[in-house]
C-alpha cells in the first residue's frame, strides 16, 4: 500500500496524505484529516521509513553508542531507552565503543545509516571530541551522557560524583569511623577525580585529615589482583583503616573478600562500600552498601531530550547533573565501639 493508494481511497492528493502523516494538518479541515486517517487504517498503510529517509536524509532510527557492555550497569538504561523510542516511532541501533577507534567506526556506521539522532552513553574517560564537533556542523541531534568533557553546544547529562562520595564519607563518620580509605578509580577518568575530590572535601568537613597512604589504586580496568594488593597495603597501614570505599562494586567485592581472607570481619572489623549499585551487589555476603549511579534516569532523560530535539521542539541545549543516592545495606556496619 502506497501514499497514492491512501490518497485515492480518501479522495485527496498524495501531498495531503503526506502532510497528515508528518503532522502538517493545520491547513486542512477536520473532515479531510479524518478521511485520510480512516483510509490509512482501512488499508493498513505503514510509512516506508527508507523512502522517507531518502527525502529527509534521516531515517526513523536512533543511534545509541555504549562505551561499556561487559557489565549490566549501562545496559540497564537500554531497557528504558528502547521502549520510549519505539513508542515515538523510532528503532534503536546499538553500537559498542570501548575506545576512540571503536567510537569513530560506530559514528561512521550511524552516519551511513542516516540516523535521526545519537545518544552517547559513555564512561568518563577523556577522549578526543573532534568528531562531536563534526556532528554539530551536520546538525545531527546528539545527547551526551557521562561524557568527560562538558560541551555547551550539546544536551548533556552527568551525575554528581563529588557530592555522592562525600555522602559515603559522612555516613561512615556518623557510624563512628575516623580512618577511612579509598581505592581510587582509573586516573584517566574524570569521575575518579570527582570522587577523590568528594572524599577529600568530606574528610575536611568532618574534621579528619587527608592521608595519601589511605588512597590506593582501585583501577577497575586493571586485573583484579591489583585491587587485592591495594587492599593488603591498606591493611598493613598504621593505623589500619576501619572503612574502605571501593572504586566500583566489583573492586569493593574483591576488597571485601581480601579483608575476610586476612581473618577480619566485614563489617565488624572493616566496613566496605562500593560505587555503581550493580544488580549483584545486594546478593553479596554481607549485602554491599553502595552509591547508586543514576544510569536509568539518565537514559530516560536522554531519549526524551533527543526526541524533543529531533522533533524540533527545543533550541537551547540543556545540561543536567543527576544526584547519586547512597544505598545503605549491611557492609557498612553498625556504630563502632
């Protein structure tokens, strides 16, 4: 069934049908619009997205570039992005881009597919953003999530790592801890800097000294044995820390295991807190207290921002910073004696 078939059935021109399909019905009467809609339903007409893309140079497809799919953290957002996009008449084309070259190839693919817009769901690893500026010149709608660099010309969503980690420290202090260590994330990621800043600011706020020997590598891109070694180094520090904040939930899980293997109890002898709130964290023994990254909320906001820009409903870019709530479970422990 073609537009011409619909037009013939409705007794109107093909241009009128096209206008109705694309929401340009302001100049036609209600009776004409109803006739067109009735013809569409009776003929079970479906717009040809490929043909429409040849005219508009955009298809009914949205690109999603995800930097990390080996853990379920970022993929949680896809469960919300895809249904919202589908409800608006768009399909989602998913690409994985763990590094700069992967991202370049993903962008080439999505541009070849003439996608209507792109969402970047990134780690905060610092990258060359020259290709983003090219997308800006092409006028392609883009939403950046957790991107390392802030760009005034794009809609962008980030999370408040600094305040989030500060809330962990303050919570531990309320529980009686005075010797709090931090397994720091990869040095090339902005989030690691922000979390270290929150850690230091909270220590100062609580009247506790910052000790460089309480900060060890928790680079979650490195082999797990490095996190184990960092935890052992903390256990050998005098005075020994009574709490450890991991760079993420997996690092925290390894730290917890290392503490137990050293003959100490969690949380009685050592409190352990993670970052991410990955699904497995609630099933650890003890269940892991962790900082929740608002990945799902960021995904919802991102697809809504992108759709509104694709439809031409907004002009000025929005920058949104989402809070990171602390999820208190068992591993942080009760008040120390």
